[in-house]
C-alpha cells in the first residue's frame, strides 16, 4: 500500500527562506504548497487541506497573527497544527501566538531546516 504524502502549507514571504524549506520538505517526501501571505493561505485552505502549516508572522496583506485569528474561527480547522516560524522572538508575541492555537513557535535563526522537519514529523505523529 502506498502511503499518501503529508501536505504542508508554508506561508512565508522571504523567497530565499521559502526555497530552502521547499527543497528540504520535498526531499522528506512532503507535498508542499508555498504562499507569501496569510490572505492567500486562507483562500487556499479548503482546496489544499494541509496536514500542517508553517507560518511566518511578518508578511504583506495579512500577517501571521491575523491569519491565526481568522483560521481558528472555523471549528473544523482546529486539528490542523500550526508551527510559527519567525525571526520575531519577543515573549509577548510567542505567548500570544501559542494562546491563539499555534502548536509551536520556532525562531528561524535557532533551527536548521532539518530540525524544523523533525518538529513537523513529531507533530504529525501525535
């Protein structure tokens, strides 16, 4: 039996970071949809139905915090884990994102793409 690829939505406006993560995630056999802002991500949720979302905070059109607020208004999305992947690390923002429903908050400069994939796999196994 062929196992279906897990789907990851990567919402990140930095092209360089997006490319690095896309390469790593595809090497790990994930199906990846990349978007550069929260508005487009919300528009694609129903169509793509990700197993997990990697979400930046600072983005054009709709930032990560507004995305979280809108995303969790729909009850049927509550089981889709979201990992914040940001360079912002102030305690207040981390606490707020986690209280809004994010499962983890990773500082980009503190984690390699391989470590992020490890976190993704850990959340998907739960």
